[in-house]
C-alpha cells in the first residue's frame, strides 16, 4: 500500500503522500485484481507505505476482498503493517473484524530523540500507546520494528530501549541496523558531512546486545534480524521468502516470484491505474532465473535463518547438492569461521551460521550467490 502521511528520512521504498481521490481509484484497481486471484493463500501480508493511512472505509473494502483468499483462520497468517500515528480504535476494529490475525507496528524506536532524527511522525508515548491499544482490543500476535545504529546513539541508550521493548505486549521484534540508501535525505546528509554514521564496531556491539537481551526476554532469534516468542510466533510469510517459495505481489512496485520468474510492477500509482484501465501489462521488468541461479539464491537467503541449510531439504528444493554446487564458497566460509557444519552423529546434515557469521551475514550471502 504505497501511501504515507510523510516519507521517513531513511526510507527508499516507493511511496507517495496520501491522497483520498487517488487512493480510492487505486484501491478499486487492487480489489479487482484480488478478486481474480486463483485459489487461497496460506499467508497474506499488506505492507507499505502505510496501510493504516487509508480512510477507514477504503481499508475495510480491501480487507473484505482479501478475507476469502486466505486459508482457514487456524491455518492462515494475515498480517497488516501499521504506524502508531494512524492506528486507532476504529481501524483496529476493522482489522480484527476482517480476519487480520497479525499486526506489525512500525515503532522503529521508543526514544523521542531517535524518532526525531529518523523523521518519524509519532513520539515515544504514541509508540507505546499504539502497542497497548492493539493488545487491549484483541490482537494477540503483535510485532514491532526497531532501528539501531543511529548517529550519536550510545549502547546504553539502545540497551534501555531493547529492555523496554521486550516487556511490551508483543510476540515478535525485528531489529535493523540503520542503512543509508541511495536517494534518501540521510545519504545526502552523510555526503554533505552533516551527520556522521557510527562505527561498524559500535553497530556490531549494539546488535550483539540486542541478541542477548531479547534472548533473556524470551525471544528466540530465528533469522538475522528477527526474534519471536516461542509458541509459533515466527512470521510465516517471511519464512516463506527465506525458503525462496513462490509469491504473488499486487500493487505499484510490488514484486512477484512465480515459476522461476521474478517480475516487478511499475513504481507509479497513477501509471499503475492507467495501465490497468488501458489493459496494458503492469509489469515494469522481469527476469527468468536459471535453475542454478534459483538454487544459489535459495542458499543465499536460507543461510540467514538460525536453522541454516539442511542438505536434504536443499536437494529436494532445488535439485542440487549444495556442496557440489558451492563447495569452494562453503569451504571458504568454514575457514573464516562464518559458518559451521550441522551434524547428526558423524554425518554432515547441513550448514548454519556461527556467531561471527551473524555479524557478517551479507558477506556470507554474497559468497553463496
């Protein structure tokens, strides 16, 4: 849902300021596409942008169209992203009544100084209130996002923030190191020397701190940046991505991955609407991946999970033996203490990240591509 009240200073995702008329036209297109989707889906995820910035009646209409496309409630995961400043009683009721059973709130921080630096619209008080309100109204599966490594941030500040976040009524926490993406105001500020990013060693210290503190709070790390309470609160939608399964994306700038073809829709809401009305393809670019490329991408993504890569699972999934496909890369990563073998007795069953590998996960993934 590519609408926001205001774009955050660090965000490089496609989004535009919310406009009631344009959003109404856009939602009509989205609903018509949803109705044509075949079958049912085990997971549905509405991201953004900010889905909850939609007027309540528009939010309700798109959720109503999606509800029949989800597998039975006991089997299906239906996630909607929300921001604290646009999450209220009315919208929460609409979400719950429409079958949404997982709420992801873009808190990003519960410190006012950091929220201001990031260009967020809400303050720390509103961040806390939105979580407690959602829990009070009936959401039992709430996720929040946190960003660390903001310029000027100290480890002791981050420690207090993680400790407070871990006792909120949430079942899932995602922690991301701040990155300075091309085309964002923050990268411009870096280039102009207006701000100075923190040292990599300090960012690593804060990441390790989050791992330890969240583990102490009952959150199991199941992927590089993701932590969940035990009892099945891992994000099933994201797990499907990390297993490199097929998915269907609807909307401007959305990506689909079906039968080895990755396709990206046009990144313009007006153009998306126009193409739909004109009966023209909505796809801006696509790529047919070879079987080897699909296998390598599967390895590069799956290694990011705490379970790592099971050799048998990989063969069944891709048709390739990982050690034959990427023996040199695996050997190099083992020698650098980034990964380890998984074993059952004397038998090698797979590979997984070691502690050092978590700190250099992008390097590990790149080596497997």
